[in-house]
């Protein structure tokens, strides 16, 4: 027992060794366990993470799209500690608590329209799972048990619980995993860059909305319970749908009495400069919104599924006689997580973080778009403080291995230069802490610029790649 690591000093080599031997990470590549060069995160402050050697790194992805207010906030630690000492846990079945009740009201107030009923979960997957299960439950209560199918989209990511994972549209992720293929159906990608095929954006939008309507008609409106969509597909590569897309999809959903679930696990809590993007950015009032991540800025796990009055009223009160929504978690409404969320929101309000995002986002978008002059860059896209620099990708012969190799190289160069990137294959995705300043944006974009150019030199030297005609022209213009 004496030589176990817990309770004694461990150095970097030992941390790596323990990590390799014992910790199975998300999306672990099992053939090469331990070969990934994961940063050993030791400390965080503002937009920076410090590794165990004390090197300062800009956190480009903001944790996992969640570090909104930045790291090292003492008042967050104090709010959390205070609640731990007062009451670390209470059963959400048999009791309630001040932090959870107050937070539920606050979320209802921040959410658009009549989305006033908050179901607390442990994170994003469980928020989505709750929303999906609610849509099926809802139809059972209304006496339409056949109205169960869920429509999602290619490249969507909605989580890792069974139903949420079933609604996630990355085929590669399903190679070794089972999913519900009976009740979950997919629409083609809304990525204009890859699939626009000579259409105007307006025509592309019409085609994408039509995909939804045709799918509902094909499955039969009486069989479709819900449509789930991220306002901006995040893990799918920061895909911003064409203008008007969500609004028109909502109209289609209303026409066929299909619930619209807006998955705001990434876009909620400031990423696009608003508490929620559904109404303020995309002009829709969905039936259900799911959120997590930025709700606590990643300080503690928490998620929420927010249901509209309109929908809730149909299955509760007189109409819900004898009905139980049999869904919940030991940690639903965890008082410490809720206290953290309340403090997080207080910081947002006091520091005018939403206003700050709206102020710096155009600069961020302008700076990242300048990178499209680099021949290795295929497309740059984004909105608010979320962006993606996709490297190459327009040559049909490019393989997954090639894309991965490029992403890994860029990542390694950037890491050495002081930026954590963690690309999604060949896509350098940014979702920095919302407190980032203009000069920090310059630092971040400057490092990526150098990282991509160094990679380009590497692969040109090795004869793996050379700039194509289009890309070369883009570099000159
Ligand atoms: C849009 C979206 N929904 C749901 C999830 C799942 O959230 P979690 O990882 O907290 O379970 C994610 C995670 O990245 C996400 O991006």
C-alpha cells in the first residue's frame, strides 16, 4: 500500500505512467493507449493553463467549450466551499434546496419565451437524454405512443448516453458502438462549404429545410416526436447553418406537431454573446432547450433541460393525472453545482461578459478569417467566440489518416509555441474563455498562423503535400 500514488508526491513521469495504466479517457484510441501526448494540466488562470513544467498555454478550446469566465476564480472556490460546508448534498427526490430552486428560477428568467420548467441533470448528455425521453414520454401521455421517432442531423454531436449518442451523426463514432437505429433518423449535413454544390446560400437553406419536411413526411408526421439541432454544430466542425434555417425548420416542426429541441450545450451561456442563442441569434423559440458546460463555466458538472410552459402544461396538472416522469439522477439539482452556477451567472452579470463577447467577437472572427490566406487552410468559419480553421479538405483523395496527421502536427507546433489546440482531425476549433481580450486574440491567432505554416513546411519537405492551384491563388489574393 505504501507505494500507491494517492497521498504522496508524484512527478510528471509517474503521472503519465498512472494515466496510461489506469485512466481510460473519452474517445480513447485503444491500439495506442498512452501514446497520445496529453498535456498534464497543473493550474489555470484566466485564459491560460499551465502544464506541470509551469509553461503557460492559451486554452484555445476553453476546456471542452466550457471555460467561459476563465480559470482560477477565487470567488467560485469560495461559493463552492461555502455550500459544501453548509450542505454538500440533498436528495432531489424527497427534498429541495435554496441553490437549486433559486437557480431554476434564474434559468427560466434567462431562457427565451415561455421556457420556464427546468430539469437539472449532471451534464450535457443527460440534459439531451432527458429532452429526448421527455419528447417520447410526452406523446405517451397524450395517447400517441406511435409518435416516437427523433430526427437529427449528420455531423451533430449530442452526447454519450445511449439515446443522445444515437442522435449523434458522426458515422465514425458508431463503428464499434451500438445505437438506436429504429427511432433515430438523420438529415444530410448542413455544411455549405462541403455540400453547397454550386447552390446559393438561400437555395441551400431551402434544400436543407426541405430535407426536414421530406423526412417527416417519409416517416409519417404521426410517428415523429422531435427534431433536435444544435444552433451551431460544434463538434461537427463549427457549422453555422444558412440564415433563416432554424426559423424555417421550426415552422416545419410546428406544422407537423413535432417538438423542436435546441441543443445549446455549447451555444448557451455566452458563447454567441447571449445567454441563449436560439432566440437572440437565430430568432426561434424552441419547445425545449438543453444546456450545460458554460452554466458553471466548467467549475462543476451540471446540465439542464428547459421545457416550455406550452408543452409542460399538456402533461401536468389535470392532464397529468397519475402521470410520473420517471427520469432523474442522484445528482439532479446538486446544491454545490447549483451554487457554482449561481456564482458563475453573478460574475457574468457583474463583469458584463455577454457585452464583452459581443464587443470582441467581430475582431476574433476577422482575425481567424485572415488565416484563409495560408495555402494549407481550406475554410475558416464561425460566429461569436467560436471558430474553426479547417485545413485542406477540398481534395477528394485526402484520407482520414492524412487529415489526422496534419492536425497532430499543427497541434504539436502550437503546443510548443504556447497554445492548446486539440484539433478535431484537421479542424482547429476555437472556443476560448469569453474573457479573452483583443491582444490575447492576436496572440492566439498568431500562434496558430505559425503552427500551420510550420506544418506546411514539414509536409512540403516530406513530399506529402503541395499547394493546389486554388489554394495558391488564395494565398496570393
Ligand atoms: C451540443 C452538445 N450537446 C451535448 C454534449 C454532451 O455534453 P456532456 O459531454 O457534458 O455530456 C456536447 C458535448 O460536447 C455537445 O457539444
